C-alpha cells in the first residue's frame, strides 16, 4: 500500500525567509510525486510533480521540490516566502502500476507572517 | 470558463434523505474522480472512472453510487444520508491512466454537504 507522511501540521515562516514543507512517502517501485495547494474554501491546485529525470522540480509560484530516493522524501521549498503563500499544502504519491490512485498526505498548513 | 465544475456548492439536508452532486469537466480528460475531505482536511479517494468505466472503488458504503453518463460528467448520488457523510466532496479529472501515463488532477471547487 502506498502512503504519504507530512510530519508537520503547521509551518510558520516570516515573509522573505525560505520555507520548507516536508513530505516522505512509501510506495512499491519508483514513485510519481505531486504537490497541491488549497486556499480556504477552494479546491486543490496543482503546484508541481516529479515523474523522472532531474531530482529538482520547479513548479508554479516559485515553488520547487527535491526528490530524494534514498530518504524517500519530496520536500517542498521556496527561497522567499510571501504572505499570499499562506495555505494548506498537500503532498501526494502514486505508484507506477495501472490505475491513477493518488494518495494524499494529511496536509501542512503554511502560515507566512509579516 | 471553469475547468471542473460541481453543483451544488452547498447542500444542507436531513438524515435519511437522498441527494446528488453533479460534476462536469471541459478539459477533454478521460478520467474523473470523487474525493471526500473531512473536517480535519483529510482527503480520501472514493471513486474513479476512466471513459465511463469504474476503475477505482474504495471501501465506500453502498449508499454512495457514482454515475458517469459520458467521460465529461461524473455524478455522485448518496442514499439515506447519515451524519458522518457531512464533508466536502471534490470532483477531479485527469488525462489518461495506466502504466506510464501520469496526469495531474484538476479539482473542482468542492461541494460542502451538511447532514443534520
């Protein structure tokens, strides 16, 4: 069975500082990995994904994530946080078998303060 | 032009009633999903359809019945509603499925169901 862990319920960062939202995963074989963001009372929006190739993936709004196979991690990062980045962030994993079942983590609330 | 649209956005109803949520996508995707997000924001897949064929059916009570009249629509009907069904239900779509085909999900805005 595939699973995702987001160990932090909430991450607080000052605006302008770098941010990291952690994610580790468990899946058979090589993973497909995703990050989504959810603003209050909205649906999830896709940020970025890792499929294959370069371990550093760049996505929307200046976010990036680094795939680390040995640590089974896919942490989300941004060099300089904005107040408008405050939202709920979900990491998700899918195995490479048939079907498209995406398993989500429990979410990390990011709060960026002035 | 909304890519994945769900109706209604809000639904308040009594226990025991039957209700439906409709979803339509105009992205030309061939796979659609229903996800349930509970009060703690946990997201869990319920169903997935690929070209009108059911491909994922998680351990969801029989009171929940999805229906896909065509690949652009996926509706969710819930019979005999219970208090525990209160949640936000998200419809999503993606392009392709199967080995090697990886499309990100596009989500609707959600339908908040409150059962009294």
